[in-house]
């Protein structure tokens, strides 16, 4: 029983370390518009939703596309259906906007609400402490405790 609990605790520690590394990397990796960009994907965590947008140039009339737009003096990712595509790569969207191909990100690839909620909320100080600092601090304190017990055990054994 004790061995099984130790294995479970070790798995939890590894998962916490991976989780913290991913959260911090998503906070640090950003493109010129302020969004995380990994390879051919852009990550959007607005509206408590983790949305992976796959960059593509294969866009046709009627496709739902995501693009950069300025909303309240900040770049935001907005979506709309393509009505028509002009010869000069100007897209006319269903919402009436006309945008150049360079502002188009691509099409939606995958959406995960729970991860988006966590990533959206770790931007605040208290949430960053609860979701990032506290879990890694618990793992660190446990490892220090284990290290001190090992040192004490070796000292007694000698």
C-alpha cells in the first residue's frame, strides 16, 4: 500500500511539473499580436476557451476563419464566415468587414474549455499563485523534506 501511494505521489509530482512548465510557456511564447504561436498553430485563450487555430491558406467561400482585428485598442482574434475572396487577396466577410490575407490566421482546429479557463485566469496575481506557484511549492517542499530525511538517515546510519 505504501509503495503504491509513493508511485501515485511521484506521478502527481511529474504531472505538476509538466503542468507548470506548460502554463508558463504559454504565457511567455507570443507573436507580434500577443498570442501564443507554436509552429503552424495560434493559441487563443480569450473567453475562457483554449482554441487552437491552424494556419492555412486553403480558404474558400463560406469557410469560418479567424483573423486579427483591433477591438478596444488591442489586437483580438475574431471569427467570421468568408463571403467572397477578391483577386487581390482581400476577403469580404459575412460581418461586412474587408480584410487582407495577411490578417487571416486560419481555421479552427480544436477547442478545450477547461484549459482555456485556467490559462485565462492565471494572468491575475492570486490565480497565478493558486494555479502555478502553490502546486510547484508543494512539490518543492516535499522534495526538501525527503532530502533532509535522507541526510538524517545517512547520518544516523554512520
